[in-house]
């Protein structure tokens, strides 16, 4: 513990943001990280609890009190070593993780938690600047070959761990660049994509072979998965992978968007969030995007109150939307959680993102009944307020309202991965359409098909980047043990 009385002497210091008027002019990151002195103060606030709930609150089980103490003492390189031992990509989580570790911080019981996420962000940025992040190729090769299908955070983490164990790993990605939903779902203003590119360079130096533009399984001609899978330039069959590799790990993202089948859904101007967000990221990367969606000068309605909806708000404002309104069917949560009731678990409370602060009206307990069009294009929405009664969502009489809308973005979450991949391998699915695989230590992450494993969104459904990293690491350990009979990879 760096300073015994630190938690009583110092207040939490948040990372800063560039002014709204300035950051709306571009798509680059605008977070102002902690300087060395601020990070030291945050590290001093850590109480080094006898039972550090932050460790278990973190899905990758970061050894948080240790790196907090090391930052307080100014030993940044050792802090990086500790952080790197549990998390392959802290620069991802340090930017976009919602920080369940902070919700679990003991100081959060009756005070503001330690700024764990901001410390993590500071450590990894310092590590890259100092050149401490280097390739770590295996000293010996095992002669075993592993195919990892899907290059999001789960696939990247698994591929890196397996390569470091000495296996010959090939990472397959249907898009033209590595990163999965991390690249084409997360806006650049939250995480710039050069962060992914430099990790890919590190992984290739460690022996990972990357194949982009390759779809595993048949390309669907129509249906929900067609738009995302038809970006691939070639395909490879599941049978070929099973023949060529000793193990196959499926780590695709949850990409099937939840739809809203109400009257007028067929009107022009109604799109899934995952039509808008990837287009913008491609444009930011310098690609020419044909028939790109634009919110400029339009009344935008975003249906869905989660992170994806927030990303649509930020993107629409950067386009120059006339107005942006975000709908959430659930009632407005309290501004402050009931800490004695929820700690150390993730609390339900009102969360206002940087995108909301840039300009957006937020409506809660509201349901869309109909899309209204003119000459085949959406022009308005008809809504009604809703309330929970006897455990059911019911309409509130007399609350119907019309909203002007030139662009509607559906951001209500995702139901399951593109089914063609799972069907190609013939693996059993759970009730939600995800790959059915247990996380038990013995035979963990194995599907119903011999030598085929699944992790990340492909197995658990729509989730956080930090959960994807955890599952990728654990699946790598399970595969290494399956191939070698034992493993030294961390859990």
C-alpha cells in the first residue's frame, strides 16, 4: 500500500475531455489522460484491501492493487509488467471498458472509487511510448496448427496466447482489416484504430499469420447476415479448416442486430446502427464508401439506450444532424445507485456518455408504434409511453406522440453471431443462437464438434471487450491443454 492515509487525503480525479465545439469537428480521440502526478495521486487512493474486490470485479482479473501501488511509487515499467500479465490489450480496455472493477472498489461503498481505468490507460500509453511493449515469440514451436476464426478482441487475445505457447496460429477475418467489431463497431472518437494495427504488427512478429477478407463457411445471399459477410473476398469451408488444423477456435462477434418489426419498417431511412458505424470508420480510414448514410441536416431518432445508441448519437452530431433524440424503452434509472444494495456488483444507474453531452435529447419509457412515411421515405415516428405493470410492459393511455424523423437508427442490441459460421461446423447452439460450450476447466470452451472451440460473443452473446479478452485467453489455455496434454498459459 503506497500511502496508508491516501484514500482519506485525496479525491478522485477524472480524465478530461476536449471542448465539445472542438471535438465535434473530427473523429479522433479527445480524452485527456492523467499526467504522472495525477496518476500517482489516484494510485495513492488505493487501500490495498485484504480482499480486493476490484480483482474479481474485473473480468480479466487484473492485479489492480499492485499496479496502483507501483504507479504511486513511480515504477511505471513494473506496473506495466503486472498489467500485461493479465490483459493482452490494456489500451483497448483503458479506453472503452465501462470499468466494473471501479464499481467493485471497496472505496466505492461510501466514496468515489479509485480511478482504476484511468491508471490502466496511463500505464499502457506510457509503456508504448517507452518501448516496453515488444514481441514475445515462443522459444520452441510445438508443430501444432490452430485456426482462429474472427479477429475481434477474443480472437486476437487467443491468437496471441496460442502463438506464445509455440503453436502455428492463423487468424481469419472476413473484413479487410483485423479487429472485428472493435474496428468497425466502436467509433474512432472512442478508440483510434492505429491501436489495433500496432498490436497486429506485434502478433505477426510473434508468429501469427493473418488472413483478412476470408469468410469461413458459405456466403449467404440474403438475410440478416448477408450485408456483413458479403464484404469478404473469398471463402474457406469448415471441412478444409478441420482437415488443415489441429484445433479451430470460433470467436466471431454478435452481429445479428435486433429488429423492430412495426408498421412502416420498410420505409427508406430506417437503418441498423451497424450500417452507419462501420461506414463512418471505413471513411475515416480513407476508404471510398458507396451510398454512405449521412445525418447532416436531418432529424435523427436513435432507438436503443445503450452504448451502441450512444455511438450513433456521437456520430450523428459529427455529421451535423439537425436534431438527435435517443429512445429507451426502459424507465429512466436513478442518478445515484443504492450502493448498500448493489455493491460490489454492476449497478443500475443513469449513465451519461460524452456523446450525450455533445447534444441529444433522451427519452425513457417510450415505445415506437409506427413509422410514418412520405413517398417511400420515413418522415415521422408514432410513439407511446410505457410502464411496467404486473411484470409486463403496458402502454400508458393518452401519451401517444408524433416525432419528426428523417433518419432512424436501430440500436437495440444484437441477438447472436452470423449463423452461417456455426452452421458450417455443425456445432450445437444454445437457446439464443450462440455456440454451446461450457467454461469448465476440464474441456472448457469445447463445442459439440471434436477439436472445435468457441469463445467471446460467439459463445456468450453480446458482451464487453474485456469479457472477450478474458474468454480468448481462457480458450487459448483450454486449446493448449487439449493439444499438449498440459498447459502453462495463465487462465
